[in-house]
C-alpha cells in the first residue's frame, strides 16, 4: 500500500503551502543524490518526497487527494509522477529543481549521485491534454478506452550533435566579481535549453527542432468511480522533445460524464424518479427499473405513498478509493390523472368521504424534511 503523502513529508493536513514547500525542501536536501551517492534507499526516499510534493504542492491536486486519496490519480498508466514506478529523477529535477536553491551548486539543473550526466539534464516534451466522455455505465464498471491523439515525435533520420556553447553539459558557468570576491554560478545553456545537444540534420518534413506530428492510438485504463473533471495521466504519451537524451511529456486525460437519461448521480449514490399510476399505488405492483448494471425488479407494496424513497444497497457507483459502492435511491411518484371520464369521476366522487380515501398518515410515515435528511445521511 502506498504511503500517505503527508506522512512522507512529515506534515499534517492543516499545513499551508509555505509549510508544504519547506517540508519538501528539507526532505529533498536530506536525501539528495549529491549527499547520498549510490544509496538506493535515499534515492527512493528522494523520489517519494518529490511525488508527495507534486500532489500536495498543487491546490487542486491536494483537494482531490484529500477527498479520494491515491485512487484519485490512478489509471491510464499512472496517476502522478511516473505512475506505478514513481517519479523518475529527470522529472524531479526539471520540475522542482528551483526548490533546492543553491544547496547543490546551481539549483538542480542536473544530478550525479544516481548516474546523472554531470550537469546535463534531460529535456522533457510538453504535455498533451484530451477530454474523454464516459457513460454512467462505463464510470460504474471501469473501462479501457482507445483514443487517437496527435503528438509530436522525432522524425526518422533526424540527428543531433553536442552543443558547442556548453560542450554538452547543459549548463554554462559564469564568474562574477563582487565585493566579497569572485562568485561562480551555473545557469542553463540558452543555446540548447539544457539538453546539451542541438540539431545536426533533419528531413524536409520536420520542423526546426526535428519533430513531426503523427497520429497514435493510445490505450487508457479508466478505473471505476471516476468523476467529472477528474484527471488521469498516461506517462510518456505527450509530445517528444528534441535531443537523443530527451523524454516525452505526458498525456493528461480529463473525464467528462455523459448525462444519463433517467439516473442522476450524487457522489457515489444514484437517484431515479419512478412514476406509477394511482391504481398501481393502491394495489401494489412489481416494476423493472434501470440500474447501471442492467435492469432490477422491485416490488411496490399495496398503498405505497407518493414521495416514498426505496434504497437499493450497492446499486450505485463504486468508490474510487475502494471503500464500497453507493446506493440507488428510487423516488416513488404517484401520478394523479388529470382527466377522467364520467364513470371514473363518479367512482371517486362516491368514495371521496370514504374513510379509506381519507388521508391518515401513520407515525412511521416520514415527513418531506425527514426524507431529505435520510437521503443525505
């Protein structure tokens, strides 16, 4: 089981943005590869801290994590920072390198302790974002989707050479004279963008970076219980970047719910308005109703009242956290006829004063407000 992100950073849920950033910087410096060369355990702790900060450092992701836990970011080959295997070192330094400040000589432009490139960093391609529409049935059961995306990839035959400005290091050392003496600092090479490579040759159909646009069909595994606006990440299925040492960006999948014709979703519960005739309410009836997993037969007892709510346990939407399944709430509505023929009207006129037709709610019959309270409890 994945470790809690708050526990990884040593903070509580009430920590503000400044405290989260401070806690991450402390952990990152403690387990930084330059301080722990060759230490596999330190590497895993370093990655775990970065993964935790990627979520908790973003207010929207933090809100989803607080509500759904790790499940909010699973599916589609990984929910955050590289998915099942955690974040990779290049992602960490490219995304959060500025947090290290000058603690490791240049603010995280590269790394050495875990096999880094001596200051050179791998350039990551840009992310792509798509929307995927799902039916309520697909949301309830989970689904594998195949989508076609247009992504930039390196053209066949493209080649790159070492950047002459930084000599392949990805950084340029600068010496500045100050009142305290000569100060040396490292900055990202503007010629190659820190990759250490520049374009050498490219085919005619490629752009200035040696990239072309291609269609690719991507498989996305969507877990049961996702909600409108939730985002899944498919690692390495975004745009590629120039350079032989680059890594692709990610494909961000935004979930859209298709409105169901009869079922309404409220969190993990579903609501259904069931209309029955006056005769059916008096005599009782069995009816087939629509649920997300097919038809369900329910029995309505004799004398059922309009406004009655029937709760079908486990017929709703599964929790994305794996904490069970919601319910299907059937709202019974007795349909009063608007037009009657002479014979029908005489029947009701005759029974208008009959004691069986006189409203006589029992103590067990709940009021409207009690029903609403039960519905949300």
